[in-house]
């Protein structure tokens, strides 16, 4: 039996139909509409604009997803929806739609935390031979709003090891891109700019915040100030790509180093990477190299499941179902990670 999942936390509107397999989740369809290009001229997401686009796209996206999966409403076992954290206007569109469908189609409603959904992208399988993460696993969630390290003992017992004291890694990439004159979203554009050069100017050095501290706290807000100082000192466009490269490396160095620390302390069987920043090429490569040295297997979602999508929401709802009352549930903007 299949479920329909809905995602609308930021500037993406997603719907997906999925079903459980022996060990993971099979995706039958995954539709996403993004308003990212509309926000580009503002250098970041404008919440009201995002929500208004979602009102227009939510029904077509759901219809497309059901039709692609060749599933009728009466074939569905449940409706799943992200209930937070996210932008309140955006969340409201998805949650109210899911509540309405749950009541109209008389199907249970499953509530999903957005960050938990990101993690479960690692349980999406494309064939029966594909492996899923073995517990205990260390999870690194890196998105536009979060940077968190967790120890997952099994599907239900999770321990939050630490997170950012200020900006998330993705937020830092987005704001530094703006300082560098690169378009929104910052992460992929910093990566693309960094890819055009090799580091040759010794003047371009950014700090690796908290890298030498024990514990699992992160701090990325100072990198914005440091980047802005570098731009003032080296204002020519030649330096933009050099700074982008150093920034990408600084963020990746910190993320890899803290993950390594958690592996040494907790000896997990696997590490799972998740969230929009997990699409970062350097992060995926560096983490893979480090984990090979330590003999721990790394799981990263396929690129299309790294940034916001509803397939990961379906995966979380199927792996860890949490039924909510459609007459009572409301979106929660600041919901904690577990
Ligand atoms: O998970 P996500 O789609 O939305 C949130 O839950 O926040 O993450 C969006 C973040 C943005 O900050 C974006 O710049 C970043 O993910 N991102 C990347 C890459 N692709 C997206 N950061 C670094 N490298 C990338 N390739
Ligand atoms: Zn996200």
C-alpha cells in the first residue's frame, strides 16, 4: 500500500507517492515545484512570495504525483506532511492541504519533522540490493536552517550531540554568496565558482570556527564577517572564486572534523549525511575519504533527494510513522530536530 507525502517548508512545493520495501522505501513518484528563481532578484527567500506561489502549485503538484505513480486516492493508505520547522506561511499551505485530504479521503494523517525527513532520504532504495544505513549511525544534518550532529542508536532512540550556536552551514553559504555577488541559492553557486580555480593566493585564509574545541558545537556566523573583510581587502572579481573556494573548504573542514570526532567517540557502523548542503561535492568527497580511513560506511542521498523534496517526507513517514489528529495539528515553525 502506498502513501502520499507533501512538503512545503520553504520555497519548494513537493508531493510524492511511496511504499515500504523490505528494508527501505521505494519512491513511485516525486514532483517538485520551486519558486527559487523568483527569489533570486532579492538574494534570498521572501516568505510571503514563497507561500503565494505554493497556493498556486500545491494541487497541480499533488495531481502530477498521483498520476505519475498511477495511484487513485482510494489506493492510498495514509497522507504524510511536514509539520515543521519551516516558514509559517509555507508550512500552512502544505499542512492545511494534507488535513483536508486526510478528512475528505478518510485516511490517517502522519506528521513529519522536516529535519528527520532529510535524514530518511538515506533510506530511499532504488532496488532490493541497495543497502540502507546500519545502526548505530552518526547523522550530520546540514541545511539552510540547521547544522546538527546526532547519534541514532536505532530507528527510535536518538541523541542530539550538538549543533550550531548561530548560523547554519547553508545560511552561511547563502549570505556569503550575497557578499561575493553570487546568486541565490548560495551553496551551489559557491561550489560552481570554487570549481573554476585552485587556491593560489596566501592572503585568502578564512578561520575554521571551533575546529579545535572538543564537543559538537558549530559556529558559522563569524565566517560572514571574515568573508566580508576579505572582499573589502581584495575587491576585484578575480578574488571572488578564490574566496568561494576557501569558504567552501573552511565549512567542509569543520563539518568533517566534528563528524570524525563523533565517530571516534561513538564507533558507529555508519554515517549518514543529509540536508541541502549534503549536495556539496567537496563535502561528499572529503567525508568519503575520511570515513574510508576510519573503516565506516558513508550514506549520502542521491542529489535530487538532498534539497527539499517530498520523497524524503514519505520515507520518514513510512520508516517512523507518527499519526496526528487532522483536526488538531498545526504547523510548528521552530520545532526541534528530534
Ligand atoms: O535542505 P534545504 O533544501 O532547505 C532547508 O531545509 O534549509 O537546504 C537549502 C540549503 C541552502 O542554504 C543552499 O545554499 C544549500 O542548501 N545547498 C548547498 C548546495 N546545494 C544546496 N550548499 C552547498 N553546496 C551545494 N551544492
Ligand atoms: Zn530542508
